[in-house]
């Protein structure tokens, strides 16, 4: 399990909408993670995108923190010897 640490900011920019932290995570199953986050109160910040390198989604947590999810294509996980 991985843990993420965060520190409170007290500047006006850090506490304003539009200037929130943006946390990015590489995940293995976007189709599982997005519905789970929506059930926990997150909202989509645009549609899921399907660029050539993998799937990308942006969500906003209930407290306004932006969350980026990236699921790489399976061929990107293959390493050559």
C-alpha cells in the first residue's frame, strides 16, 4: 500500500478554487476506480480520455482537490530484455 502525505497551505491561492493541489496516480483499472471515487463523492472534471498511450481521467474530490488518474496501455508495461 502506498501512502500520500499532504501539508495544509494557508495562502489565498492554495485555498481558492482553481488553485487546488492536483494529485496524479498511475492505476491498473480506471473502469473500477472512477465509479468507486464517484460513490465516495468525487465529481468528474470532464470526460474520460483515451489517448494512444492509455486512459486518463480528472476528478475533483468533495473538498476540491483535483485527482488525475492514468491507466497505461498494457503494451507500455512490457519491458524489453
